[in-house]
C-alpha cells in the first residue's frame, strides 16, 4: 500500500492506494517514476511525499 502526504498542509494524508500504478495514474506519470520518488524520498510537484506502507 502507498500513502500520499501533502507537506504544505501539515503532512496531511490525502490518499492511500494499493499499487504503484494507481499512484502513477493519480499523478499522471509512470509507475517507475513513482518507484524512484519513493526510493529517493523525492517530493512530487514539490509538496507531495509518497511512502510505502508495510503490510503485516
């Protein structure tokens, strides 16, 4: 699972998705770009942080 946080709105969680493909569709990009952003902890559009949620 993947969570998207808006860092300009007090780190509010704005969305949760099951797959990287769904996150990519939300940002209108590719799943590989999303994976790179997660690995390198880069922000999308300078404000959204994508984090992988570990399922136990």
